[in-house]
């Protein structure tokens, strides 16, 4: 949650997501946060709709695990859950809605055989507000202990960035890892972004 001013003094809104452990996020928590951020940033869905949808999901399912499920969708107005070939609007407390076009945030999540997120291909916004979309970076809890890596090579982005910031040129790093220059550049951008 966040602290906001009121006439009666500062108040704190309840957390949207509940961490799996008091001092750490699970991979599923990370995917849930990715989905919620995508919904808010990309489509400017009002926070009250997001809160209502998450409350309905918590009330009806007992938790927010389905945010990391391939059954979860959203469009510019609704947060949706696919149940037996029907889309249920979580933001409209269970109303059925027509099929919508899936958007780019959910396409960046790979799902396992169990139907839950197994790999995340994060992206971020540049300083100019443009969405940066290549899928070179992955976060997979079974590879490098869930640290961001180059997908094709499994090399942690922080290792590449450390070498670059120590003075090694992109061309040399590309040759050492057998990587494309754009993969090296994305690893550096990702690590620089997360360090900021």
C-alpha cells in the first residue's frame, strides 16, 4: 500500500499484493506484480477497478494465484478470468464478457504444464516513456536462482553489466558469450535499470 494525505491525517491504503513471505517475494508474486503494473501503466485502468478486481479474486478464489495463471486476461477496461471457455470480469464482480484481444504483458509470460507462470520476459519503459519490448531477458526460478538472464544463453545480466561498467566494450562481450550485440545491450540496460 501507499501513504496518502487526508483531512484527518495520513492514511495507508491496503497492499494490492500479499508477499508469500514477510521479507521476500516468490516468483509468483513477481509475476503478479508484473501483471498489475502492466495493467496500470499500459491501459491506465483506474486503481479502484484494480483493487475491486483483486478483492473479488481474493474473495472468490481465496488468493491471487490466478494472476500468474494462463487463465488470466485483461483488456483496456476489464480484468478477466477464463473459466470453461467464458471470460468472467473480475472488475465487474463476476459478470461474463465477450472474448477480447490479449495484450502484450501476458504474452511475455510462459506457462508450465500446471497452467501457472514458469518464465517471465520483463520489459520496461525508456526515459522517454516508450515501451521497450525485445524478449532477450528472462526470469526463470529454475535458472540462475531466478536472477534475470539472457534467455538464449542463460548468462546473468548483472555479470554482463559488471563487465561492461568495468570497461569492457560491447563487441568484446558479444564475442566472449557468443551473443548478439543487442542481447548484450539489453542485459546492460536491464541491469542499469534495476540498479537505479
